[in-house]
């Protein structure tokens, strides 16, 4: 019982996989299928109310791909699961040697567009699936959600406050990272502050207030410790009574040449209460004291508060953003789109399962902008097609080596802000945004038609 | 860029906290508040459709509490955030020295019941809040959700299949752990299999089928590698055509003295298709070939499938269970319930915030059972009250030392099954289950009444 996080190591990430990746690879190995293949990672359809994706997670994907390996401990466990020695020997020397193209973090993207394209020997490309999906799902989901929250706040600051209800330790870190990419001003997560250099913010909890005999004693004690940057939580017993006491403490601070930072509201009708508290503070000459609000917030509630004229300067947004509570996953998948045939040529493939059809061939996404530089439409085309738009996928790995300069978190954040600023307002509506136009190139359409007809003949009609 | 998981270490968990825990503690330190206090961790209200909680996460909580500490690297970061040297010196020697009582993992519990009760010097008890909430939220949420899925399946096996869309690496591991506690038969997560000894299961993906020229070639190749335990995914092109080919391969296996394990359906109308596939297999004398189903399943869909007479032997349940998609958080909180007054006596406290009232004092939960041993009602009482029921909270730490024999995962799973079997059926309804009776003892009711009246006088009326 000495350790509870030891398994969360880079070394173990080869085993952070669905068993079927390994059973499939064992069968590829057994059947001598070592040829290369291409997989697309993409989002099949957007969650309700979302009209775009803000892509994130590539950095961790690349760090994983360049380091993935199997240790003797892993092989010994797999042997007990019934895998044979020859395959285990193959895994012993396993490394990822493929080529990877990807959409950079902070890019706005849309359904069906490949976000990561992996070309590698079948076993390598297959084995990395689960990690890639897990990483891109969490980070893109949160970056997208947080960008909606930031947009709803119309320039008022959003601080990510959800650590206590995010799904475990890795999620706590990644949510802080992706919320910051999406435009949040900071996080409450101290470890994320230390690891990523994200600004950290914190006020006080009700327990602090309750641990003193009187509320005003708690306020005075906190202001003594942080005379110029206290934010006092005023709703433990009664928010208006709390605001009166905060004002008293603010006046006491003024006498010492200091200034109260703000007050925080965490319950009740935040629109009404914030107006009353603002009036009370203003009346006492405390216009500089800001009002910070938290408590079950998300993009919908923030938009509603602002539309009701709430007097709130900044928002702490927790659980609903940090779990993407209205849709806690995105429909991200990783699908084979070409294999090598017996003549050593790549040949496109697709699946026809009901509602789960995929796009065949090695593809690129081309973006078209209007004269002002705003996003106009995207075209998914074959990678070797000549299309005028700006290609979104860039080469990030060649023969298993990272060929891409990983941008800093600030650079990713700046790219996200630039991308979002070029996305027309109508696509940022919180509900009922129109679909952004994503077209297939004629060559891709043609390939799909031919393949469908061929597969229907060979796989369906012939066996009936 | 060498490491992407280095920060997920036990050593760093002291910093896996909201900044306000540290600002509050700095002020407690500055104001010489070193007295002990008691906090309750509990769930304020149940998510929609849930009528009970299946408690999980205590093991990781205890391992954290016994190891939490600050390193020089942490202190140096905190110094840059403006914390003063005296407080940082205090943190340098920080360790958790408190007493902890808790409800064992695998226990069925209800809203407002303390699940963990921490009595420790204020700074210690406060600093550990975020980690405790994060851990109990994820694990109890998933154990509860998974227990509903298992119940809906009426004895048919559930395999946890959600790794690709669970929220990051830690969640992937904890979901496998808690689903297993809740009664799932296993997981697809290989690392969880290795770490926790949970049985691992895997079939094949569409990409395996697509990587061969013909579907039947893929089936034969897989059956060659796993002649007695293949489950063939039959819906890549057309499920009935796929079932025909699987039957052909099953017959080929029979000639070699082997048996096909099963077929898997992953799309379409699973009730209708499963009936057709069952009939097709039975007609060919393949009654022993099982039908495994997956694809957007949860407790509601499984109940619907079974009510429609689906011929499914086992279910792979992924995203919706692994993210608790219909409610991806529980309203778990950590609230101060007593502090020590100037006479060195513990005195009960509570908060009155709108909709967020807490229960004061050090408490115990007593469970009453009927003659058959089924759960009848719970009573939340003061810890030193004499109440007849069975106390749920047990002592797990004393003076910072773990005094509890951590049960094995199998023992926790067995306890969960025993607990769930004693919960009357009506509380397991997937929707509209009645609330389970949880009462407050007369002494606790009385304490609340007195405190409310006192707080209203001192904190609200006097300042108006």
C-alpha cells in the first residue's frame, strides 16, 4: 500500500490501452501483416449545441508516440494473459516509427475533418489508438467547452475552478491546461500553475468564515494576512449582511493605506444579489471593490446573468466546465482509411456500418477564408489533390521522430484566440448555431462512390 | 519536452489543490489558529434518477493522507506566488496528524450522510480538501453509475469498455477499478488489469476487418490466432452478412476441434439484429456462440434492449458509464462542522447560505435493517449519541496513522454486492425511485434549531 500513483507513468502508457488493440496486433503478427496503413483520428459529429471544436492534446500525443515501449513487467503480465512468446518478443522491440500529420493545438476544426493522421506499420498504428483517443477526447472537449464559457462572458474574466469535481488527477491538470488555451485567465489548481505556468487564483471558502466566532473576525483575519489582495466570501450566513461587514473591513483597510480586492458570491440569485451588493459598495465609496461570482456556472448561466444586468466583474467556473457537464465526451474516433495492397500501393478503404460510415484515403483539410480573413468554408480532399485553401494538417512526425517544434502554452493560447476571432459570430451562438460548411472534394466523393459500390458487391450481396 | 506525466506523482499531490486552501491556511497560520476542527465530506443531494450512492475512493484518500508533504520545489513555487517565509517553513514540516472516520468502500449510502469525517488541526484538515473531494467524486460517481448498469443487465455480464473517452489517464484507471467494485465482470483497460488484477476482455475493431481484402479473411486470420476464444465483430459492412461469414468460420473451427467464442454487434438496432443473428446461428447448430453487444450503451438502453427481448449474452459498456454521461459529477462537498472554542471544547457550527445549509457537530450514521437484513432507514446522529442501528463510519486513521486494514479489491467488490443485495428493489429503479428514509436524531435536530437561531441573531439581524 505504499503507492497509489505509480502506475501513472510514461513507461506504463503502452499498457494504457484496450485489450483488443493487443489481440488484433497479435493476429496481425501471426498473419504476417506488417505493411503500413493510415488511420484518421476525427470527430464524427458535434455534441448538441456545439458548432465547432477547439483542438487540443497534440503535445501529449507526440510525447507518448516518441516514448511508447513495453517493459519486461508488461510482457510478463501479457504472457499470463495468453499472448505467445513470438508476439511478446515483437513487443519487446516495439517502437513507433510512423509518420504523423496533425492539426495544431488551438485550431478551430469541424466534424469529419482528420485531426491526426497516422501512417505506420499496421501494428504500430493500431496499438496507439486508445491513448490518442483518450488524450484528444478530454482536451478537445474541454478546450471547446471553455471557449464557449469565455465567449459568453463577453470579456469578463473566467477562472477555472473545477478541480474538486474533475475526473481524477490527470483530468484536473488537463482541464486547467485546456481552459487556459481556450481563453480563461487562470485556474485554482496550484499544481497546474507550477507545471504549466498558468496564473493561479484563490479566495476563501465558507469553512474559513465559519472557523471564526464571527464573520467579521474572519474577514479581518484574512485582510490582515492579505491586506491588498483579499477577496472576501460574503454569503456564508447572509450575503447583504456579509457585504456590509466586507465594507466595514474595506474602510478599516483604507485607514492603513490598503485596499480590499473584492467580494465573492457563491449562492442565491447572483444577478439580483450582485446588483444590491454593487449598490451597497458604491454607496460607501468602494467602487474599486470587485464582485466575483461562482456557483454552478457555465456558458448558459453566464449569458443569462449578463443579460439580466448582473454586476459581476469576474466568474469562477467549476464543475460544469471542468466535466463538460452538458456533454461529457465527444464522438472522437480513429479509423483505418488506407492499407497497402499486394502490389505495395496504398489503397483506400472505408466502413459501411449503419450511421458509422467513414471517409477513405489519405486526406488533407483545406480552409477557405473571406477577404477579411474570416473562416468561410473547409474542404476535405485527398492529400495529394491540388486545392487552393490553406492546409490545416501539418507534418509533426517522420519515421517516429518529432519534426515539429512544440509551441509553448502561451503560443497555443494565442493561436486559439486568433482562430476563434476569425470564426464568424454566428457559429459561436450557444444554441442553434448554423452548421459550418465542410465539403468533400470531387475526387474524394468519387472515391467514396466507387468504394461503396465495390464493398456492397463483395461484402454484402455475395454472402446473401 | 521529455516528460508528460512527471507531475502525476504522489509527491506532488500536496499541490493538487485549489489555491484557496493555501491562502486560507496562510491566514490561519498568520492568525495563530492551530486548534483542531472537524470536517464532513458528504453528498448534498443525489443526481437525477439516482436513489443511492455506492461509496468508493477511500483507499486512495488514506494513501494520500499518510504521505502528503511539501518539497522544496513546491515551496519555491509558493514563494513566487507571494506566500511568506514563516508560513512556508510551517509547510516544510507539514504532515497530516489527524483522526479520520469513514464509510468503507462498497457501502451503499445516501445524501447528507458523512462519508468521511476528518478531525485535525485546522490547517491540516483544510489543506487536504481538494484531493479528498476529487477522489471521492470520481470513484463514488462511477461506482454508483456502474451499479445501475449491472442491475439493468439482470445477471448478464457487463464489461467496462470506456477507456478511450474517460477523462484522462487517472480516470481511465479509476473507472475500471470502480466499475469492477460495482459488479462489472472486467475491463478492456490492460493497465488496470495489470495494476488491480481485474479480468481484461477484448475482441476486435472494425479496422481489423477493414485491413483485410475480404471480411471473411479477417475472421479466418483472427480465428487462426485465437482458435478457441475469438469474438468476431460482424457489423463492419452488414451485420447479417457478417453473421453468415462468422458461422462459416465457426464451422471451419469445428472441423479442427475448436469453437468460436462469439460475435459482436456494435451498431444499428441491437434488439432486432441480435434476434436475427441468434436465429441464424442457432439454425446452423451454433447455439454455443455468444452474442456480445456494444455501442452507446448505458443502464437505460440495456433495460430497453432486454425488455424488447434482445438475444444478447453480454454487454460492453463504454463512454456513457465511464463518464457517467447523464450526470458527470456528484454534489460532493467538504464542510466544517465543529471547531474548538476558547475553552478548548469542540463547538458545533453550520452555514446558512441559501440552499446550502450544513449539519453541525461531529456525527455518526446509524443504519436500521428489517428482519430479513434489508436496509430500512438511516439516522444521522451526533457521534456520542446512543442509537440502536449499526454505525456506518469506522475509524480509519488515528493521529495520522492508518488504523484500518485496507481491504483487497475483491473484498470491496464482495462488500458492494452484499450491500446492494440488501437494498430493496424499489430503490434500484432506474427512474422515479422513492427516496430512502434518512432521519436526523432528535439531539441533532435540537442542535440545528439552536444554532440557526443564534446565527440569525449574531450574523444577520445585528448587521442590518
